[in-house]
C-alpha cells in the first residue's frame, strides 16, 4: 500500500474555494478510470429503489464513482492530491 506524504487532509490544508477546485478536478479525473473489477452500481443500489432503477435505466455508459467523496478523503501527496477510501 502506498504511503502518502505528508498525507494532509484537504479539509485542513485549503480554503473552501481551493478545496472546491481541487475536488472538482479530481472528480473530472476519476471519470476516466477503468471500471473493470469495480462493483457495478446495480449491485450497490437496492433492487426495490425506484429512483435507483430510474437512474440505472437512464445510464448511457459506466464511469467510476468514488462513493464517499469529501474533504477528508482527499490527501496531499507531495504536490498532488489523492483520493482515498472509495467505498
């Protein structure tokens, strides 16, 4: 497992405006991640959830979703920011 140095959480290292820009850029970047081996969203959403069924029916292609994206799941590693804990 890679160790992030210094591992400072975004919530402790940036202003709100900076944090928003960083998270937005990371969210755009993860759209390009390979979804092979990832849990399909259909397995995550309850089968009796009407909104979930509607969202699945309207999905044109699969993309990677973090699932728990917030300022304490973004850590500094050198000069870059890294997403952790994608559950």
